[in-house]
C-alpha cells in the first residue's frame, strides 16, 4: 500500500468514511473489516478497509484496535507498535484475547449496519 499522503482523493474519501465508522465503535466492542465494508455499501472491499486501518495510525482518535477479522482474530496487530499493544488496548476495555483471538467474539461484536442503519 502506498503512503497515505500519496493515495488518490477517492481512496482518501473511502478511508475517511472507514475512519468515521471506526470512531463510532463503542469501548468494549469490536467489529470486522467486512462489516465496515458492508456498512459502506462496498461489501467486497474488506481488504481496503484493512488498508485504511493501517493508515489510521497517522490520524488521532481512531480506535483501530477494535477492528478485527471476521473470526475475531487480531490480524492487524503487526501494524501496532509494539504489536502486543492491540491486545493490550482490547484487554483494557474488558475484552479477553487468547492466542490472538477474541474470546466470545459474538458477545463483543458490534454490527455497524444494525447500529448505524443507513450510514
């Protein structure tokens, strides 16, 4: 992925929309890349949501640690510094993580399509 500063305006707009949804994820809850993509009406763009999460570290106030894969795995942890900080942040919010996977993922899952309706 290119540096966030050099991506197209269309990509920046997409990233900003991803960031808007991510900022709305409540503390102690998580969602998936695919769920954000579906909420944006671009169901096949979950990988691009992941790229947005990678770029989110340049922005303030984006709880990227609350976005995981569809199985509750911390697949984006390598983009945190140090990588263990993703799990640490989730655990501070009361989420138990074992072997890079959220325990009781369904209990903590936040569905933006249900919670936000037409975004």
